[in-house]
C-alpha cells in the first residue's frame, strides 16, 4: 500500500508518523516545550518532503454543546448555525457541528452537537510554519470527535467514560483523555494532566480524576444516578491490568479494560500491526479508512486543495483525451464502413453501365423510310375499315 503520513499534535508533543502495510511508525518526535521545536520540524520537512499529510489534534479545552435550532434548510440554516457557533464559542479557533435528530413534539426543532477546539499557542506556531512552507495539509481531525466513530466497537453501555492515553509527554507529566458517552452520543471529553513518571505515581491520580469526572457529570445532571458509570480503559494490556489492581471498591463505577486489538479488528485494522494506545489506533483509522476531515482551515489547507484541483483538471483532461481518441476511432471505423458501401454501389453502377453497353451493341435497329411508313399506316387503316370483326358479325346476326 502507499505510505501515508499524519502529524499528531497535543498540548506538549509533536509527532510525525507514517503508516503503511506494516503499521504505524513515528519518524519525528519533539516536545512543544522546547524553544527550537519549529526550526527542527521545518528542517525535518525540508529533508523528507512528504507529498501530503493530515493533522490530528489531541488538545485540551474543547467545549461541547447540544443546541436546538428551528427546522429550516438551505443557506438560512447554515447562517443560523454560524451565528450560534460564534455566540457560543467566541474565542474558538475551530468549530464543528453534527445534526443528531429532530424533535418529535413541540416545535420539532433540529438538535445539533456543536464542538469548539481551541489551539494552544504552540500548535498555532506549528500551523504558521506549515503555511509558510506551503505544506500540503489535507485536513484536520479531532481526537474526541473521532471517538464517536468507535462507539460500535466498544461494549454496549447506556453511559460510559472512556479513558485513553495521549501520545508523548513532557518531563514529569502525562496526559490522559476522558470521553463521556451517553445513549450512543458524545456529551463531553476532557484532557487531564497528571504529574509523575511511573505508574505508581500516575495511576492513583488518574483514578482520582475519574472519580472527579463522575462527580462533575453527576453535579451537572448528565449522569443517570440510577445506573453505574461504565469506565472503559482503552490502554495497553499492562496499563489496564495495573490500573484495575489499584482500583478501590466503588458501587457507582464499573471499571473494565477494552481490548485495542478487538477495536482494531472491528474496524478492520487488524492487519496493520498492534496498537499500544487509542490515539495510535485513531491515527491509523483516519489514514486507512479515508475519514472525511473535521476541519479544513483557510490558509492551512489551500496548498493541498490547489494540488487536488490541479490533479482533478489533469484527470479530466486525460479523460477527455481518451474519449476524443475513442470517438475519432469510431468515426474512422464508420467512415471506412460507409466508404465500403459507396465503393460497392459504384461497382454496381459500373456493371449496369457495362451491361447497357452490351445490350445497345447487340440490338438490331430497323430503319424505315417515311414514305414506306405512311403506306403501312394507310394500309392498316384500310384493312380495319373493311374487315369483319366479331363485333360486326354478331351485330348482323342479332338482326
């Protein structure tokens, strides 16, 4: 298969990956806290010159809203959604919306999921560098939005909290994402920063953050208190096992491990290696399954769209050329067929002309003088006058 590339950006790390039939591999990694990360990344791009790539955002500060709007269509709906996003997310860099359903009672409004994604200053600097170098970026993806696509591969649950590890880290800090789903829909996702290096230092804090998230969901009435919260650990096997060992008894939480290999097989990614984190699996998913980008920021994706448009024009030109050649071949074939018919007709005409000449040559022409012709006519008239034909005989007998 063709090698594909994706740039992973979190609040602390920049990771450039390539994906082929063997799986996902990191070919450039750098911390966004270092002062020279832009220079080193630009030198890397200048050396490797990737044809095109997508960007995967796994950052803090995303906001989630479920909003109702009147059931209207066309440009009016788009204008209303734009105003709604600007009013709710005034400082957002990127916004995304998805129609969920239409109410069955009342005004029967449309319900939309609206998400805003802020860009940390370090990520904005990366975007500026990419635009300066005119890199061909096909689009931008959000990790939290992509987790919606994995819902069918996760254990069925009325309300679940998926815990996953964010790739990369800064010294003494690790990042984890908690994504809350209820009744098959994404309600919120947040990134948690935890201090520590070892699992013994990190996991007790992570469990505390999970409990803190449960309290927040319960306090905002997003959690059904009559049912347990299913906490799904989308980590590697060793991390999940150790975290389950440290879990304290809790009658409001049901914690279990989720097999990343099982998710990969469900999404038909099993032939592309194994994955140690949910983020790695999502990187492979967007690259191999041709998922439509969530965002195409102006300026950042212009070079790719120009390249794509030129490729489309070239493809159309090649197609028109092939069609022209085929049409010309058909016309030539038909012309040859018609020419063969004309040649056959001309041969038939020539044969008839020849036959006419033969008949003309063999015909006997008797020439009579005018005086003799007159005598013959007069004699015929005289005979006709005095002869007794059947009509005259019958006329006499009838008397």
